[in-house]
């Protein structure tokens, strides 16, 4: 990024966006370093970026595509792209697809979700169309019934499947339980949410000859974030230079982190979006520099993905680590935290999905009980406040609920697994 690029972007945003004009009101007239700018506050940004009379936009909403996004706030908001911005977006992302292993002539099934202003299906389809290698695109979608998706994949000899981990796992479960074969599949490209080791086992059972890789790191609100890096760890990406800048900031001070291995929050600046400027915008994820190459970073998960149960804060990664430590036989292929309230107290249920055909291949009843106890023990070890709160009568004891992967709750619009399901009454 040249200083001129950044200076022009800041000048343009200050002059045309009331939100950025107010945000930068105390700064000198000329700024040419990112670190001289404040980090965007998510709540303020979305409060200003209303659908009508937005204070973030730099011009009238007269030529653009409107997409719905949860951002990092949990409730849907709206992001807009002009046709030129969208073309740049998908062209840059398409260039990154060659790093995933996309080869000329690959038949690629797009299993992301479409409609209701959701962007991922169109985004991946357009990125494939703008990729620098020829490919055959199969726009199936994540909402299509598995009963028709599987024959379509087989009849068209799909070699690459793209979708959220949840969608790919549901497909994999159906493939295994139906005892069908999709031998042409050689590459699984996931995006939109993290992929865990338990899910990898399910994918390997259904597609034993396929590699699993990240399709790339992007979001409709933050834009371009990370281009895949070839290697064994699909969490590693690199910034989409010269289209944007990725920073990793200290959680407490917001100072830029430069040394490898030190976690912080991801902040992005887009250098091609001008209708809805994205300047030092928190992406909602945590990451660390790897030191393995210029601009290489490892995604560590959502910045605030967790739940509060009574006085106890729990994070999905804590539960994931507990399951991984206890489940040495690899029976668990999915997990969901379910929070309920009864008898005047909160309680946490770990909903664990087991391998397809559980009755024949998974843990029997006695093994399930032992595994459940081991998982609870592991989680209570890393979060001792939970058993302390149980003894004090503040919360119910941890419990485990067994399910199939298809029974795990998903967002009906995006198809993504709902990591935390809060079933507590709100009134």
C-alpha cells in the first residue's frame, strides 16, 4: 500500500462520509499512516450505517448491490458494493482460488446459500467465473435437498465441493449413511466458519480421496481478508495486497502486533471500497502472525464467540478443546452449546453429534456415558468457575445430549452451524 493510496482514501472518506468526518474530526488535516487513525467501533458504525439516510455511505444509493450481513454484531445489517467494487472483490478472490488447488477444467459445485440478500453463493460463483483458470461451475446451492444434490454431484462428476463446514458435513453424513460413492470429489473448499478436527473425520469418511482446504477468508461487511496459503494448516492466509491491509491489534491497547505467535484481533482496511468505506474495521476474528512468509497469519476463531451461563463465561473453543481431549477414539463429529433455564437457574448442555451409523460404529451406551463424563471433566478443569457455581447453587450441572449431525441447529438463511443456541426465555 502506498501512502498516496491511503491518503486519498482518508481524504475521500472525510469529505464524503459524515460518519468518518466525525470520527476523524480531531485528526490533523493530512494523515498518511493507519496507526494515526482510530479503530472503528462496531456499534457506532452500524448505528450510523442505516439502510435509509446512512451516515457511512459517501454518496447516494443509486448504483449498487445490497447484501445482508450479521457483521460481528449478531443482527442483520446491510453492506453495499458498486458494480466496479464487486468486480474487484470477486476478481481478487478468484485469483486466490488457484492457491486452494483449483486446476483447469475442475467441475466445482457451489453449495453456499443464496437468496434473502445473502452474498456467499453469488460471491463464490462470480469468483470462480473470474478465476485465472478455466473451470466448470455447478450452481447447486446449500438449500437444495440432499436427495437431489447427491445424484447431481454424481451425474455431473463434481470434483470440487465448496460450502460451509456445516453444509459439507451434512452432505458427508448423508453420503456415509446412504452408502453412496462420490469418487470424483478430490477437493473440499470450506468457508464462512471454522472447520474442526471432529468435522474433518466425518468428511474423510465420506470423501476419503479429497483434500480439505480453505476457499479463502472474506466477509460481506469487511470485504477481502485473506488469500489461502498452501500447506497443512488451512487456517493460514495472507493479505490480499494491494487490495487491502490486515492488521492484528493487541486486545487491550489496540497497538499493532508485529511478532509471530501473539494473538490479537483482526482489523482490515479496504483500498477499493469507496461507497461504503472500510477503514480499520474490526473483522470479528482473532489471529496471529505465523512468521512463515510475508503477511502470513493464522485465524484463531471468532473474537467473542461464547456464552454466559449464570456468572460463568464459556467460549466455544474451550468446549471444542475439551471434546478433542476426551474423545480419543474420534466418535464426535460436531458440537453445539445449548443454554437453557429452568427452576430459576441457567444450565449448559453440550450437544454432541456422533458418527453416522452410530448404533453400529459409534460408542455404545456405556461408552457414551464414559465419554460424556470425560468431556464434562475436561471442560470443568479449564473453567473451574463452572463447578464452583454449581456447588454454590448458581447454575445447573453441565450435561451432555447426544444427536446426529443433521440434528444440530443451523442458521436457516446461511446454513452455518449455530455454535451457541440460547434457549432461555426472554420474557
